[in-house]
C-alpha cells in the first residue's frame, strides 16, 4: 500500500477567492474521512495551522481522522508565530526535523 502524506501550508485551497478557498478546504477534509485510503499524516505549517482552531468548520473531521490512526503534526514555530499554540483542538505540536522526516519516509507528499 502506498504511504502518502498531505502537507498543508494554507488555511484555504487556491489563491483566487479566499471565501471559496475556505469552503473548498472545509469540504476537502469532510470528504477525506470518507475516502477508502487515508494518509499516514497530515502536516500543518504556516497558516495551515489555523485549520486546527476549534472554530474551523471541519474540526470534527480532524478528530475522526486521528481516531482512525492518521497523525496530525503541527509546526510549533507556526503555532507560536500566530499565538495559537494553546488554542488548537486537534493534532500534536511538532518541529521541522520531524516533519521533514515524515515527508522523506512517505512514498508521496501531496501539497495543499
């Protein structure tokens, strides 16, 4: 079985319309829980860490993915930069060497 990870560096999909991009990101994670194949990890950096705040509309999807064994690694530097380290409701704080290691061990890294 192919070992793949998602590298999430934004709180939206695309660069055009921010409102649409947020809707697409929410829908992506809601549909990911229904997918037959799951990633081994979701890696959150830059503004992607904001997706783990309780107000994100697909937060329940992250909790379900964790229950199914998907690891959510969240860049501690990014959390500190945005001042939200104590506010996230899913995932575990991680450092860049750990995130890099996960990407190197994956057969495929998909960037969102």
